[in-house]
C-alpha cells in the first residue's frame, strides 16, 4: 500500500477533525471528516467528466496540455498522489474546466493528506529559513551580466523602525500585533518589516507568506490555521484587502486572528501605497455602498507612514556604512545624496541595468547617445530631436535597415516606463520657468533655451555609461546632431572640447563657432584668437569684450598685455580696466598697482580688496605695504581697526 493510500485511509478515520473550509468549487463548506478523500475523488471525477465531454483519450490530452503521458495518467488514477497545481491548470485549460474550482479541491486534498501523515507543523517556515528576496524585498546589487546577484546593502534605521521594533517586542511578550507600513514605491517598507522580525527568529517564530495560487485565495483559505508565534506577511496588502470578492472576508479573518485568545501571539505585517490606504480608509459618500468597512476597521490605528527620503541623520548613518566598505550604499550616495531618495535608487538600479542590457536596438541606441552626451558635458535636459538624430549611427547596418517610421516614438515611450522607485531609464522633463518680481521684464525664451520635448537620463545609467563607455568616441551622427540641435552655450562648449580631445577636429571647430554664437565665453576667446591671428584686431577685441561680458575676461587681459608690450600703455590701461570691470582678478590687481603708483590711495585700496575677493590673496601684501608708510599695520588694516 502506498503512503498516499495509507493517508487516505487515515483521513477516513479523522472522526474528530474540525473542517471549516470555504469552497468556491460549488460544494459549499466541507465538514465531512473524510473531506480529503471526497475532495480528491471529486477532483478526479470532474477531470474525467471533462475528458469525456471533450471526446479525447489521455494520450491526446497529454499532447494538447504539453504534459507527459504518465503525469496525465496518474492525475486520473486512484491511489496516486494528487496532481500538481501546474498539472491541474494545464488540464483545466484543455478541458475547458474552471481551474480555480479544481485548485480548491486539490488544496483540500493535499492538506488533509499532510494532516494524516503528521506533517502539519504550522503554516510557513522558520524565519531564519527565508530569503528576504523571496518575501519581495527588492535586490539592490546588480552583479555582472554573467553572474547576477541578489544582495542587500547595510540597513539604515529611521524613525519608523522604532515603532516596528516595539510592535515585534509586544508580540514576543504575548500580545498579538498588526502594523501596515504606508509609503510610495521603493521607500524601504518591505525591508523595514524584514529587519523588524529578525529578533523573533532565534525565539522560534515562523513566517507565513500567503501567495499560492493567488494571495487572496491563499490568505482566506489558511488564515484560520495560523498558530501562535507566527508572522503573517501581507506585503502589497492591496492584493489581500483590496480584492473585490475576498477582501472584506480576509479583513474579518485577520481581525479574528488578532483577537482570538487561543491563537496569540501573532504579528501581522503589511505594506501599502498611499493611494490604496486612502481608498480603504475613506468613508463612502452618504447613500453609497461601503465596500471596505471591515478593512477600514482593521486598519484603524494600525498604519504607519514612512518618509520618501532619508533625513540628515539617516544620510550620516549611510555615509558611515559606506566608509566602512558598503559599496552599494557608497554608489547610491554618489547619485542620490542631494535629494535623499536612497532606497529608490537602490531598488531601481538592478532593473534599470536589466532594461538597458535587454533592450531593443532602438532603445539601446537612444540610451547610448544619452550616456555619451552626459559623460561629455551636455546638461541634464537632453532634447528629444538631438537624441533621435544622434542615435542613427549607433545602429548596426542590419538594425538600421529594419527601422520603422515610428521607431523613435516607440523607443521614447518604452524608455519612459518606470521601474522600482518611480525611476525610468529616460524620463521626460523640463526646465522650471523663471520667476520675476512684479513689474519686471516679462520672461521670454532665450536663444539658448531648449525647444521641444526634453528627457533626463536615470542617474544610475548615467553613472554606468561613464564607467563602461569611458574610452569610446561617439559616431558622426552624435556630433552632427549636437551641431544641429543643441543651443545651450555650455553644452556646445563642452562638446567642442570633447571633440578636440577625441581628435574630431573639424567637429570641434564647428561646435566652437556655434558655441561662440550662443555666447559661450571660452569659445568667444577661441574665435577672437583666430581673428587676431588673421590680423583683424578690431574684430578680435569685440569678441574678447563679449567673452568678458559672458564671464571670461581673460582674453581682454591678454590683449592688454600685448598692447603694453607694443608700447601702447593708454590702450593697455583701458583694456585692463574693462577686464577689471568684468571681475578678472589679475586685471584688478594690475589696476590697483597702477592706482597705487599714481598715489591714488583710496582707488588702490578698493581694487586691491576686489582682487582679494576675486581670488588673488597676494593682493593683501601690496594692500598692507601700501599703508605701512602711514603707520597702519597690515593686520589692523585688514581687520578694519585702523582708520
């Protein structure tokens, strides 16, 4: 006699077993002490009836269900183990039977076999035997393409962790507890729950995660079997409490679990997004049906909102862990320290990398163009027209031949889909409008502003591109698109320098011309030197002046020195003054020295102090020596104690 057959006979002898099982298989509640035998017989009867109606033999059924002949044969054969859930679903699909009803029957049968064999040690398994990733804690380590890893960074406690720890302590002391963490995507809710239950592991607590065949079905079927010293894990609790058919019944069952004296202590932990918490706890309008009354009562006083960002204390703790060798936290801090979205960055990184590595040729080409743009100095807001044109030469010949007319729209739509933490590989963005005081000039777009849609590359992918594409030179389409579409002075100037470093000298020259037209100071000086070398002194001086007004007066300083060496002190003085007016430290120092030599004490002092503020600390020496003759020590003069 097989063990399964022995179990069946043992199940028939369970005269005092209480069965309180809800059955959506059309059989109502099963109170029969022989429910295991009846459930398995009923399951096989329904399969046999379906087979007869389909007019198939078992060989044909096996072929259509893509199952082995032996597997199908044993599913129908008395005395054999109950078929697996996968087998039941495959057979139901071919025979056009309601798979949920068959799965309910199978679950009852398997459970009672385990009871008869003495295998029911309680729901779930010891906490120490769980991998946190199997409980839906987001992995943060990405590993390599060949050897993927699922690792966790060091844990940074925050304010809500104290409340979680108190709930776990209360449960350990015998008082059943429930707490649902409310927060947006990837804010650390599930990880916080995992850390909170670790002190319970050495005390023999178990953890049960209702999941199969669906979360709601598993919870409703087995909540009544939860025993003392069990953590009930309701991660993404909307799948349980928000189920349209079962949510209210699950809430009632959880309430019974928490309040039944013989079943304590238990700890129920869950997570919810804010929109779900608001939906379940809001009172319905007068006269409207109240579809979440039991859920609302259950959640009352049992929710805890966690922040989206790390505060200063948490950031300092994370920095300490990073300095101690936690590379995951160290990397996240480089990207997210300013805005504090550390957990979102950690959760999104693996999925962002997966999306990039497994993307279509069109998506990958756009991302690579964006990576190259950012690492070579283009600003955060990347124009869509630039990215689309830049991507062309990133395609292989075969991929280029297969492009459709709408490839760009499809690629940008795909890249805008978010991953964990509401991050997208390439999300649409825009510069904030400038705000001016009332009565001031109206804000108007400048020639250097971005026109059309713009996108921002995810920080993690930007960092990945800087590392993996460090020595690569972008193709010709990249430089051509930059020349055609980029308008911001700094973008053009930075790319001109990058093109020169990559020995793309013609592109460097043309990008500098575009940058100079847009008002980039270094490029204006570059162009001025070309004009000066060509003998157009007046044109060069005009360009030097424009560069000074744009923030780089060094060209005027150089031109003034040339005038001085050519025997034109008056012309040199005028240029030095123009450079000084633009804030050039060297020019300020020179003008101050000339004022000092001319006996203009007040004028010299003013220019010396400006030179110090502009970055010439050695001007203090000349400033002090200038007043030493009148008996005012340098330190007293600097401190303002000498009048």
